[in-house]
C-alpha cells in the first residue's frame, strides 16, 4: 500500500531544502513512500526564498488563511495517489508550525514538527493525528521552550517529543526516530 510524505520548508527556504531528507527517509523505509516537497506560496523578503506567511514582523492575522490554503492543497494532493490517512506531514521551523496547525485538523496518518512552534491562536482538534515533535536544546532561532508550548496543547497520548543537542537544524541522529514514527503510523491495515 502506497504512502506519502509531504514536506514543508522553513521561512526563507525553498521546496528543495528538505528533499534530501525526504529521499533519505523514503530509501530507508520498507514500504512505498512518495515524497512531495511543497513550496510556500509567498516570496520571502529576500528571494528566491519562500514563506508561508510574513514573519518579521509576524503576520499572525494571515495565519488562518495560510492554514486553510495549505489544507486545500493537501486535500487536492490526496485526491490522486495515497489517501490522506496514508499521508504524513513533516515541517521544519515555520513549516513545522504550519504542519501542526494544518495537519492536526485533518485525518492524516501523522504529523512531524522539527524545530517548530505553535501559532498564537492554535487549538488542535481533540482527535488529532499522532504527532512527533523534535527540537534542538540549543536552538537560538526558535527556542526549545516552543516544544513545551506545543505539547501543552496536544493530547499527551498522541504526541511524542524528542529533544537533541544541537541548534535550529534536523541532525542526522533524528532520522532514525523519524523512520520509527513513519513505520508506526503508516503500517498496513
């Protein structure tokens, strides 16, 4: 049974940013995994980077429309190929915040937030998908306390957290925990 991993890059990056990680995860997992790296819809103030919404200054009023647009893109993607229930949404930094806000309101197989943060008015659904939250303890861009703020809003039995010794990055040692999570949430019926 085919599955899909949808990847959301961080503020100022492009869709190419997470593709090597996606290819690595797809090659290491023992099931067919299609990787889709989405580009944020808006130009970053310093092109060619992209952004899901303005961040400096933070355009929190623009977040609901950004989340709704991403959810519509995900619904469109899952009409072809693997269904939403066979899709995992992975995001880094601003993409991690978007993955949480968009993904926890959809019937996805799972959500992975790497160095993400909760949007100010985010209220996840009670029946949200399983979530893996990972964050560097030395992150100076998005403080590690963001992980605590995320987990405080999620149902603890549906959320797994991992902190690591590093900054605003996805280090090599986090690949195996991501694979373990993917295998668990994408296992066959």
